[in-house]
């Protein structure tokens, strides 16, 4: 069990001091049980495959965004016991709620279409709702 309470598809804003320059990252929880997240990035991902299938998200689709951003749907980031996430979840201002149903559908469709995630990880996204 994770040391914090978060729901699948919930967004949390996490400060990442290890990035250059250090900045906040929007993280979408995909698996509360194992602590796997999708990152929302202000630019396209670096890898060719990830860049080709990156999901563009405009600010009207996600009220927490200030500009067009991208979700790298080819990677799930394991931040299950990360102290940064635990601290962020203690601050109600960093808990940004659930993504919209339309964005959830777009993420699920992107993951189903590109097949870049290993089957077990892909299933976590495609399930739509949290697995117990």
C-alpha cells in the first residue's frame, strides 16, 4: 500500500528540484496501488517514438495548464514512495483533481493505438479505472 491517498486519473503538481531548471511537473496518477504516473510536459518528449505519439493537450482541455502541453504516453513514471509526491499531496493547492473524461479517453486511445508500453503497464492505463 502506498504511503498516501490518491485516485486514478488525479493530477498532482510536484516540484522537481532535480530538473534543470528546477520546476513543477503535473503528474497524472495511473495506478494508485503501485504509484505509476504519466508526466505532462511543456515540450515534446525527446525520444523519436515518444515524440511521434505524444498527446497534445491544450489548456482548455485541462484547467490546470497555462499553455499547450504534451503527455508522454510511452512511459509510466514510478514515483510511488517519492517524498516529493508525499509532500505535494499534503498541500491541497497541489492536488488538482481528476482529468476530464474526454482527456481520459484520449489517453486510453493513444496507449491502445501505439502499443509502446509493455502489456502489463498498458493494461493499467486501458483498464480506465483503478485496479484493486
